[in-house]
C-alpha cells in the first residue's frame, strides 16, 4: 500500500511547518485552537473569501488536531502543504 501523498517523505519526529488554505473566514481569535498558527484572510479572483493558516506543529497528532478543528467548524479545505525534515 502506498503512503498518503501528504505525508510522503516527511519526518514527524521533529516539528514541521504547515500551510493550510480553507474556504471561508476563520477568525484570528481561533489561532490558539490551531496550534498557534498565523491566520490571514484574502479573497479569490472569483470573490470567495479564504483563510491561510501557517505555522509549525510539533507532530502528526497536532496536524490532525488542526485539520479536525477546521472540519468541526465546517471550513472546506482547499490545500494542505507540509514541509519539514525529509525522512530519506
């Protein structure tokens, strides 16, 4: 079975930086619930608001926690990018 593309080559034994883009406006006051990530807002070319969340998470559990929080708040994900130390 293949590894999920999102996690391929990422070593979660040390903190990694993530950038999540979600449709809608996540209020900045929720940063604490999102592992302290920076929250910024913008509007797409077709006038749809979206939120960028960027920051460092200590492990895979923290990343999943952020994604679950966005899911629970009904924010559709547009993209998730993970960068960190390669395990290869």
